[in-house]
C-alpha cells in the first residue's frame, strides 16, 4: 500500500466519514421530522431515535480517536480501560455483539492499543450476524502479544483485508485502512500480524509487537 502521508490521511478521513455518515444522517432526518410533528407520542419516539444516533456517533468518535488519532496524548502508554470502553462502545451498540475482556495490564504501549482496537474493529465487521469478540493481551519482557477472537454464526473476512493485514499488496481503500495500520505498527516494532481464516464459526487475529 501507499506510504504517502497525505494519501494515508485521506484514507483514514474517508473511513471516519463513511462510518459516521449513517448516525449523523439519522440525526439530521430526525430533526427534520421533529420540526413538523405535533403528536407528543411520535415526538417522544423521534427524540429516542435522536438520542440513539447521538450515542452511536459519540461512541464511534471516541473509538476512532483512540484507534487512528493521538488520543491519550503523546505519551508511550495508554490506559487499557480507555481501550475497553472504546471497543465496547463501538461493538455493543446494537446488542448483536458481546465483548469478553481478557486484558490484565493496566496500560499498554500506544502502538499495542491501536493494534488492539483496529483488530477488534475488523473482528466486529466480520461478524455479519453478530456474536462474541474476545480481546486478550499478554506482555513479557519487551514483547506484547495480542489475540482477538471472533465467534458467530456467520463470519466473513474480505481476502484483501487479510492480505493487507499480513503484508500483502492491495489497492489502497478506506476499508483497508485499519488492516494497513495494524501491519505498519507491528512491522515498525519488529513484530508481525497474523490471521486464521474463519472456520467452524471462529476467526482469530493475532499480533506481536516489540518495543523500539
């Protein structure tokens, strides 16, 4: 994939806009309906939908700020509680996906946090009909091991996502931005990313990061 900073920034901006378009558009439509509606019961329903859309938008912004941006400042470590909150906020919005948190460390390197979030994002996208996402991390010496497990009735992983994740070549697209970031961060630390293709309702992502 391209390594031009402007092109990469464009990919991540496009990805963010794509994911926010639906909830923000729903709020805009709801406000238009609210302006023309006089029935109290209907107005209450619209207000409920507006609240849901606002919550989804806020959760997505929180997630992408940590996954793509400089959330947590520019220090070397990030509180894993922030990562857990961001992952649960993004994946459990509609109640179709449950999250199992198996991380004991109070904080992790910022690169590891970003890899964790982006792998969790890919796992959630692969669960077409919902399911469970388990997030695990283990540190030892100068190495951090991450494992993300997705389990559900139907799992679909785009071959280009898998190829990009493990260093293969693919045409740059906003959809591939999370996989590209995982590959880049793991490689920069002297580590690597892995994916085990969906089988028997289970999909596994793994990543090893060293400290540089």
